[in-house]
C-alpha cells in the first residue's frame, strides 16, 4: 500500500469528510487531478488548490493517475482509501493545513484598468465561442441587452466539464469582487438561477464557491497581478493564464473584460 500526505484541504472538503463514507464515487479524471462525488457534491484532488479541493504534490498526484471511474473509494478516520488498483493508495488528511483563498479588494485605478482591458480585448486566441475576446464581448453587449438575458444565455452554455459561458461568468465575478462590487445585478441573478441541473456539476461547484467569495489560488494571484503588477509582469501572467484548460483561460478573461468594461463605463472612463 502507498500512503500519500495531502498538502492542504479546503474548508468545504474538510466539512464534507467529517463523517465516515463507505462508498465515494469517482466523478471525473484529468491529467492533473480528479473529482470525487460525495453526497451529491464534488471534491477535487489535484496538484493545484481548489475552493472545493485537496492538494497533493505533483509526484503524489502522478501516483493517482491510474484512478478511474471504476476505482473504489471510501473515507475513514481522516484517510481516503483508493482500492481495486494494482497498488492500493491511501491519502492521509490528518493535521492537513486548511486552504482558504478569498478575493482581496483593490482601489480602482481607472487609467491602469483601461490598459489592462485593452490588453485583454486584443487577445486573438479564440474563446470557446470560436471568436476573439473582443468579438464575443460585442455579441454579449449588443445581442443580450440586459443582465438577466446575459446570465441566462451564458449559464451552462458550451462544451466540456466547465462550459465556456460559466467560465465567462466566473471571470466577471472575480473582477467585480476584486473591486468590492459584491452586490452586482449579475451576481444576484446568478445566485437565483444557479442549480446543479442548470450546468455541469464541476461548473456548479466553481460558481457556487465564487458566489461565497472562495477561489482557487490561481485566480486570486491573477487578479492581484492585474491590479498590482507592472505592465511587463502582467503580460507574462496573461500569457500563462491563457494556457489554462482548452479555452477556460480565454473564456475567463472574456468575463474579466466584460466586468472591467462595465465598471469603467459606470465611471464614465470609456
């Protein structure tokens, strides 16, 4: 048997695993992680942190690469057991540091935000809608004239475990949170409409926790860079962020651009 030690655990995952679970299902697997289904909610296990996750080292995560939907998983006494593998694996969670990332808030520097918006809008990498960021943004603005229609159109729209429309909404929530606009109309409408059956289970989790101001460290660091880094450093972060997922990075940036433009328009800066 191989025993792995978790680097950190989110509060949500810790709460879900307070009782012994005789059978946990593997919901989905990726090259960098996997999702466990526990009482109709997901726990992500990977080599990066998540608002609903357990983080392992890259080497330890590699040892879980043979886990599939057929793998038997159960939880007992602060340990996750992965069975019916060639070599059974246990993930030790006792005394695991708690992972909790909320979005910091920043003062609004309109001139700097306009520069950031310009950089994002000029991205030519296709979004999940097969258009550039600027082209997709124009569709959202012109063909979906009000907030409710935008949320309704975006929620659950697209392919994969995190549909493009949901990534757009996630980016919007992130930028508005970072500027302390916590009661935006978009956020209120999304809160009312978001249910497990309105999108994929994975996207539901990310949006659910975003509405509670709980994020991945990747998102927190990117927004800090957007507000605080030099132009050169932010450009490097932007290029790195674009590489996330198939189109998730670009779709999230589209949402950030949407939020930035909305905020700057309200201030009369663009």
